C-alpha cells in the first residue's frame, strides 16, 4: 500500500510538471509536440471563438480516450490511465484560474526557442516520472497502444506516428490564403525527440550501471575489499580457464560509474593478476540498492 501511494504521488507530480510545460510554454507559443495537448493548441482558435477553455477540451478528449481504452484495451489499461487522464485537465483548469498562459514567455524575446527548450524538458521530465512509477500519461496512449495491438507494429513506431501527424497538421494556417509554417513544424519535431531523450534518461539511463566481472584466485580478499570500501554485494561463480584449465572464481558486481573507478584501484591493490572487465548495464531491477550488512 505504501508503494502504491508513493507511485500515485509521483504520477501526480509527473502530470503536474507536464502541464506546466504545456500551459506556460507550448500553448502560449503555439508549439505543438503531439498528444492531446497538441490537439488543444491546434484547435485553440476554434476554442477561443466558442469561448471554451482548453481545460474543458482536454476533459472531453481525455474522457473519450478513456472510454475507448476501456473498450479496446480492457479494464487494466483503464485503471492504469484514469489517474493521469483526470489530473491532466484538472491542473490546466487550476492554472487557468491562477494566471494567464503568457506570464513567463512575455518576458523573453525568442519565445519559440525558450518554449522549445523549457517545454520539451518539462514534458519529458513529467512523462518520465509517470512511466518510471508504472503510470500512464493518458490521452493518445489508447490510440498508440491500439495501433500497436491491432496492427502489430512496435509501440514506439505507433507513438511517433501519432505525434508526427499532429505536429505536421500544426503547420497549417487555415486563414485566407492557406499557408504552412515550416518553422513551427520543425521545432515541434525537435520537441518530440528532445522530450523522448529526457524520458529515456529518466526511465532507463537513471538506472543504468556498470557490471564488473572479476576472475581471480583471491576471491575472499577481493570480496572483503568490495564490502568494506564500496559497500556493494557481489555474486560468485566457479570458472575454468580455457587454455590453462586452472580453476578460479568469477565475481560479478553491479556498480555506479564512480564506484567502478574505485573498484579498479582496489583490484590492482589486492590482486594485480586478476582478469577484470566492465560492461555497461542498461537497467537494474531488484535489490541493487540493498547494501550488504557489515
């Protein structure tokens, strides 16, 4: 229960950060980077004409997406998505009562560039926090996952496809004569990729580590040095040299980047003849952070 509550709180924080990027940077600069919020920016002239707040538009679209998700993807998807789908327009509604959208961008000169940098970073950060805590960002997730499920295409392709379509549509100016703003489309495409990079940094690279493989005849000395000086555990496996047929022990230890440098020095001091190599570990799941008892 504590873990579930913690996840809900972080999902709420992630949605809040996303909405800050959308409301204070993307929307006032008319920069579209996909998603339901991108649709609200495309339809903003129409929404202004009928005096409909963007938050109400978001409530409507999020509700439709939730219903479609329940029908097409099932109850599990609905329960996983409902929190973000309700919170996203709610935070925007609160922002609409607190301050105007351009409260930040009106103080800067190059609005589009600042909106791209800050908006993309905040969007990526918010989405990354949601995904890292087993949450969903709602919205067009149902469309993307339905495309992936029923058309048998990778989810990443479905995600980029929907975002690209929305970004490309954002370039059209339907006033007379009809024109196309390539600059905004280009910044929108960059925003999609920059946000995706931030998401990867949070969901994967934040948990990336290095794994050391140490083949040694002094396993007890090296294990003791690792426990004492780094505070990490290790796994041992008996190995045999292919050329010498000599039996040795291979110690496997997962470390941070800085700890791997420290381990290199420890191995040199304890067993200078140990054969050691390090590999990049993309993601660590489990009890990595549990230190061995002294």
